[in-house]
């Protein structure tokens, strides 16, 4: 009966995998397209963070494309070794795989300490300072710890993953020496000693005799870092407890295997972390039935055996991938939420894996096959319509499997591995064929390029020959043209010389004619100039005679005017003398007439004399600021010659109305017609002499 049920289970799995294999696959492990996450990290792919004779620390990073990335570290301590204190920058959930040891950390004002053994689970919050010491086991069993770090606490503003923790050396030596001296209240020598030795390895051997001293020094450092200087840090009286995954009663167990899960409900320190733990132990030739997690991503570490993991894409999205994974001890595989999966062990060995699941809320795995199949909760008609098969087929399909969760699956892993290898071979053949086609295309392209190059070279040679022939023809034509041109040039030069000679003869005849004409013109101009000169001489003599005659007439008139003026002056003096005599007689007669009337009469007489008659250069004038006179002016010196100064406007230089001396005057011509070279304002000395006595008339 049991064998028949196992056969039905195997038939169901084959049907399930056949349905999942309906789409083409690409590679051995990742079967379809590119993925946002890497479902497998092998043990050999772990990166080493620290390694000494006392232990090793390695790490992997995985990402499910939803809440990741996630950071895992694998801490291995040799017996009686110490993992030095570090400051956690994110929550850490640890699982003890093998060995025994002591975990110590800070919790508020207390230093807590906890012994851990194989299967223990514990959580340390971010901000804790902790260290681990492995016990000296008689069997020399190593202490192996799986540490899971969440990304929410150690992700910076730019979304990049920071380090999971910081060492004490990094924290302390980041400060200046003066700050450390004041903080620890120690002399400079102590700080220098710490700086000088440098950063120690993260894992060191732990000597029993120095254990107490070493821990005390670490506790002092922790005290300063946590800001509790001066308070008593002692081991808490309330000892914390771990949760042992191996001691928990399995959630499910049958002949094919068992599964255990731990949630915050089971272990309170996990509350608020959003992380749960699980362990699956499959016997030889068994399978964890096809299922998916609606709210959790599983990150599993294989702790024993080998097996196959089948992950199915639940949609046709290009970001979703169907994958076959072959796993062994130490490998890490990841299955995102919503992705149906099945873990299968080989016939010759079991498969055991432990892992961490992300649970924002309670997660209930949904199984496709067995008694707990989610398909059994749906209407049989709806399932038949969804699978496009009759109801009888659905009834037989869902009702045949009586087991649940862990199922018998003999040779299923081998079949999956065979398909994977066949797929790898197909992909390898495809790659080889692709590479062969690529090589053929490359060779074809190379041949085409060689042929093309040969054709180009042949065409080039042909063009060169044609160009050479063309060049020779051009050269021959050039020589012919040059010879022809040279002949033409000779002929042209001969014609030019003949034309030049003819031109020179013409030019000579023309110059002779021009010289002759010019001589005649010169002779004619000479005769004309002589005639003109003769005419001008005649005209000049005529003008001189006329001017001489006019001058004589002017001189005669001037002498007549002078004689007339002299006569008038004599008459005036005679009248003045008679008047003076008559006045004297009248004064004698009238006797004592007042001096005032006499002065007035005298002034009147002087005014009449100044108005009616003229005097010499020494005549006294009352107001000569602006007076227009007619003079015959002759400069004393050989200065500029004045042609016509007969009318001048005389302006005295001073404001004195009485001028007794007229030998210095500033002369300003009245009009622009007077010919002056530079006489606009010039101070000269003159002998001024009026021509007649009438020159001072109004």
C-alpha cells in the first residue's frame, strides 16, 4: 500500500515538473532568462573576511528583489578561541551549527553572558557590543555559528549596505590621542602603546590564565563606548535563555522527513525582527512537496548531504525565472516569496538544511500536493477549468496522494540532475554551435575581407597602371604642349620685337613731331608773352602817369588845404587875441565880476578852439576814445608795409580822456579791405602829423 502511494507521489511530481518545464530553459542552474537575484551561492564562492590559526570568518550577500539584500556570516572558532568584541550596526540572529561556547554582550547597564550549544538560536539587537569564546572541547569540535544580519538597520540613505559591525580598534583609534587620554584617564604612554601595536586579528587564541584580565580590559572599553562610565557593570542576575532548534518538536514528521520552524511566538527575542528560522531534514529519496511562501523569502544553508532544489516561475514576467539548483553541504540557496519550490534528496544520502525566513506577518506555506493541498480547498470544477481537463482527471489528480509536506520521491533528484545536465549539455551544445557559427561567420567574414582586400589590391594595381599610363600620356601631351608653347612664345617674341621696333620708330617720329610742335608752341607763346609784356608795360606807364598826375593833384589840394588851414588858424589866433584884448578891457571896465563867469567863458573858448581847429602831434583832446580821422601815416621803423591806412579808427589804450601825446596809439582797421598781413592788434610808435589845419573837423 505504501509503495503504491509512493508511486502515485512520484507520478504527481513528474506531472508537476513537466508542467513547469513547458517553457524553454537557458542554463544549467538558472533555466530562464536573466534574474534579479542569484538563487545559489556555493561554499567555494564565500568571501573570506578574516582567517587565522584560531578561526575563520566568511560571508555571502543574497538578494530576493523584495526586502534584500541580506548579509550572512559564517564564524568558525577553534576550541578555546576568542572572537574579539565588535559593535553591531544591525540586528544579528545567530544559529549554532556545531560546538559549544560563551556569548557575552552589553544589555542596557548589564553585561550579559550566555552559554550556547549546537542548535541554539539567539538575537542581538543593533548597538550591542558582543564577543564570543569557544570552549575547550575534549573532542576538539569547532564552534560554528551562522549569523544573519538584516538590512534595515545597516542601510544608509543611499541604499548601500554598510558593514555589519565595527571592531573596537576601529572605534578607539579613530579618535585623537588627547581625546583618548581624557576619556580613559590614562597617560600618553598607554595610548601610544595601543596605537603602536596596530589592529589585532579578529580571532585570537584564548589562554586560560589571561582570560580574566583580558575580559576586564574589554569590559572597560565597552563601558566607555556605551557611555556608562562610573556605573557598575556586572553580570545580570536574570540569565537570558536561548532557543534550541534541535530540541523543538517537529511541526511535521513522517518517514520521508521532518520540518521545524521557529517564529517570534516561539522565541520572544525574535519579536520585531521580522525573521524566523526553520530546519528541514529529508531522508534519502524524499521531497519537500511543491509549495510556496506568500509572505516570506527563504535563505537556506545546507548542513548535510546533497540534493536538488526546483524553483518555478509563477508568472510570465521577464524578471521571473524557473531554476534547477544542485546543492551540497555549505551552499546557500534563496527562494523569493510567491515562487513555488520543491527540495529533493538523492537516493544515496539525506538532505538537511537550516535557514532564515523573512516574515513581515505570519507566513503559512501553501502546498500544491497532498492532504494539505490548497487545490483541495477550491471547487473541483474550477480546478478542472483552470487545468483544462475533465473533472475525473482532477479528482484522480488530487485524491491519489495521501501524504503531505514531505513525500517519497525515489530517484526524483537524480532525474532532475539528469535533466539539468542534459539541459547543461544542450546549452553547452547551443553555446558551441553558436560559437561554431560565430567562428564560421568570423572565418567567412575574414575570407570575404581577404577577397575584398585582394579585389581592392587588384583594383588598386589596375588603377595605378591606368594612372601611370595616363600620367605618361599627360607627360607626352605636356611636352608637346610645352614645345608648341615654346615655339609660339618664340614667334610671339619675334612679333613683339618687330612690333616694338615699329613702335619705337613710330614713337621717334611722334617725338620729333611733338618736339617740333612744342618748339613752335613755345615760339608762339614767347611772342604772345612779349606782346603781353609790352602791352602791360604800356599800361603800367599809363597808370604811373595817371597816378603821378593824381598825386600831384592831391598834393596841390593838400597844400591848398594846409595854406587855408594856416590862414584860418591865423585868423582864429587873431580873433582870439582881439577877443582877449576886448575881454581884458571889459574886465577892467566891469571891475569885479566874479571869477566863475570868467572861468566859464574861458572854458567855452577852449571848447570852440578844440572843435573848430586842429593842432600838431602835441594837441590836447578831451575825448578821443572813438574818432575817425584822415591821416597820412608813415611808420618810423622798417616794420610791415601798410598800403592804405588813410582811414583808421584810433582808440586810446587808457581810460584817460585827455591825450597829450599821440605818438603811441593802438591802431585797429575799420574794415577788412585794408591790406594787413598781421596787423589786427599791434602797438606801434608813429610820428603823426595832420596835413591841414582842418583835419580835426567833425
